[in-house]
C-alpha cells in the first residue's frame, strides 16, 4: 500500500488525464472529474465510478443539466498499488474504464478489451 495525500493523488489524476489521447477526451461534454477518499459504503473494492447517463442512453442533453461525474477513489487505489508506477497505471486504467462508460461501453466489452 502507498501513502499519498489527497493533493498529491489529485495531481497524479490530472497528469494521467492530460496524458490520455485527444480522441478519447475531446468528446467529453458537461462532465467533471472528482477525487474522493472512498465510496459511500466505505469499501476499498471500488476504484472509480461513472455517475451519469451514457451517450448511448441519452435522448437529449442540453443547458441546465447537471454535469456527469467520473469519480476516482483515492484510498482503494492506494490499497491496490505497491509503487507509484503501479498507481499511475491503475489511475490510467480507471480513467479509461469510466470514460468508456460515458461513451456507453459496457463492462463485458471492457473485459474483452482488457480495461476491466
């Protein structure tokens, strides 16, 4: 397990988000990225969560809509990783996984692609 404060973890998340391909992030509209310590249930099992309606499920989307959220959980990431390199890889994988949910890619397809 790694020990990293919230600010340092958020810096890693921003760095990994900036490193994602433009094609992946340019379609993200009205979405925010959030770092929280743990999921509401307090477990260490969930690394991230897409909170919103995927593009494939939307019939309309416009002004006045609250933004969708991609949440990364700091403590589960730290518990799952033994080095900062492992942590960067896991943050990257979590970001790709949750962004894929925004685009409407289901978990079974993500498993086939190696992102779940």
